[in-house]
C-alpha cells in the first residue's frame, strides 16, 4: 500500500538506506488507510522469529512456555 518493496524496507531496517520523510509519509498514509478507526496502529502481514537454538524441545518448553504432548 505504501508502494515500497520489501527489499527497500529491509534496506531501511538494516541501515543501508536512510528513512526519508517522503517514505515515512507513505508508510503513515498506508497505515491510516488500512486502519482508519485507529490510525498509526501497527499492521503487518509477515513476521520472522529466530530463536537462539534449533532444539525444538527447548524452544517449545523453555522459550514459548508450552508443554509438548
């Protein structure tokens, strides 16, 4: 909705490209269009979470605090 590619957003997040006022305005406008009743609330469709281990049991039980059955 902001007409900004994921690659460009990734470059902004990594500090390779500076966030300009123009791009910031595009993000703000897109957020307001997506959620007009609560402008500027976070809306996202993709999340990647990395855990400090690949041990499934540790992630599920220790980090997520869930019980494996």
